[in-house]
């Protein structure tokens, strides 16, 4: 049945991905385009082009019912104004994104934070399947989190549930080597946000501050594995900061599982080192919460966007 197809869009800082799922969650079509940098109208046009290609490939051209689409973005939509806010892809901020897409596409559109989409994807048929509460964390160019309860997103009263990346890093360390106070300035206007400590760029900045050398995060991880003591110290600080930040999440929500996505989620050492550390800050005698990589990898966001329409 054509009406059973679910369409999703993942709007990222560097790429836009479109995928179509069938009723059991199998990806039946997928394609990516580069994100037009700093260009709102061309971003809308790229989304429209991907959906045009999807409908052509799936035999939906001329189908009487335009299928709705779910869209994940690195920000959120205000329930008051309908405008995008808090997006680190700042070209979206202040724009009536949902309205503009619905007008352009002539179909219903449901827009959610990309971390919420990750949480839904992993809760429905991913690493968090069967858990009552799943918290997803994106550790990439930006840092954010989303919450799913019983397989459904939890938006909250202000539609900002999971905006973990723009809270301050908890329990800051005062030693000079850690340099945690007052913390780096964040694009949101605050200083010392979790995002400024746990993005891939943050690891690169920590390494540069201690080595005087500019390296991208994957190269720092490689250097650590090759025995570079400065790289190892930077990765240890990163793990310690992530452990403190996730301990805060556990103290507030006590989820069964925390799923990591984004580029830094590929650092396998996190999954042993962070749980080894976080017990120092979790207000419990035992920590049963598990931290795991996203089962669907970097396709989880677009799957979650499509799943936004699975209940109609």
C-alpha cells in the first residue's frame, strides 16, 4: 500500500537526507544532498527536490494523497510563534519553517529536533527497543539530547525537553589543566555550555590548548590509540566531562538506556570509560543505566523523522 510508506528528512549542517520506510521499518529508498550553506530558500528547495526524487522512485507521482513527511532539524519550533529557534544551523532561526515547507510541498509536515528523532528511532526498533525511557545524545558539530517514552517523543511544555547541550557542564574541575571555568563562549550567548565541552570541535580545542597543534577529533583519537600522551589526556578529560554531564541526566530522568549518536559516538572507548566514571556523581548506590551507540548509526535521525508519522 502506498499510503503505508513513511517519509523522513534529516536536515543536517552538511547534508540533507531523505528516506522512505515501509510499515516494518525497512528503508525502501534513501538519498542525500549537500546542505546549501547559509541559504534558507535553497535549503527548502533541496528538501523539495529530494521528495520529488522519492516520489518518482516509489511510484507516488500522481498519487491522490500526498504523503506527510517528518523532518528532523538541529533546533526546535516554538509552540507560540511557530518559528524555528535554538538551531545551530542559524539560517533556520526565526523562520516559519513548517509553514513554508507545507506551502512548498503541499503536504502535512511534522518538524522535530534531530535528537528527538534519534530517540524515537532507537526506541522503536533500535538500541533502546523495549525500554520505557530512552535518552538520545548527539555528540557532533553540535551537542543535544532527546527523550522518548514508550516509543514516543517527549516534547515537554515548552517543546524543549532534552535541550541538555545548553546547560552548564556540571561539577566543574578547578585544576588549571582542565580550564573549565568560566568555560568557552557558546553561540547561544552563554558560556560553559555542555556543547562547548563535548562537541568534536571541543575535543580539538582541548588538544590544541595543551599541545599547540591543531588536529581534528578523529586524528586525536587515532593519536591517543597510537600512544600519544597529550592526546590520551585530552580524551580522558572528554570522557570525564561526558560522564559528569550524563550523570546529571541520570539524576534527573533515570533512563534505562542512553543512546549516543554523532561523530564522537564512534569513539569506542567512551562505552567503557564513561560508565566507569559516572558513578561518582550519580545519586545512587548502583547505576543500571546503559550507554550504547545508536543501532542505526548515522541513519537513525532520518528513520526517526519518518517514524513521527507512524501513529498518524
